[in-house]
C-alpha cells in the first residue's frame, strides 16, 4: 500500500538513495533538509511516516520526533529515526523521544524497508 513518507536528510546523495528505494516500494516521498522544516512539513503535508536522520543542521532528529509526537489537532505520523553511527545509546534515545523504530543506516536498505513494513500502517 502506497504511503506518503517525509525523509529528513541533509545529505543530497543519501536522500536520493532513500527516495529511489522508497519509490521502488511504491511510496510517495517528500524531502526536508532541516529539522525545523521537517516539523512544518509534517504539519502541513500530513505524511504517514517520517524518516529522520539523527544529525541535522539545526535541531536533531530526536527533537524532530518529540515535536511531531506532540501534534494535537493532526493525525500523528509514525517516525523512524536513522543514523550512520551504530550506537545503542541512540536507539534508547530514539524510543525515549517517541520514535516508532530506530535503524542504523547501512548500504543494505532491507532493514529500513522491513521496519517500514512492520509498522505496516497498523493503526
């Protein structure tokens, strides 16, 4: 089932890779390069899912998640926090921030796709 996914990624190459992978899975992809912009787009564009990197040029991905999870008059999207740094503290921090899942980013996108499908739009 096609979903609207907001990808919050400062690196244009990484965004392009994620966009290709997600579109091949049948999803519609939106881009945000900063945390503040991501929060605004999550409010205005109503994505089903937000995938955010931990390191962004302004606020970090954990703060993006916390702000999105506090939406009052909107359907709150699911959030997956990703990082290129494999650090167990980040996984705990992601869940504390309210993330639905946390994925270490690798060259193999199978884990991210599995995480998206496992969230499987359970409501």
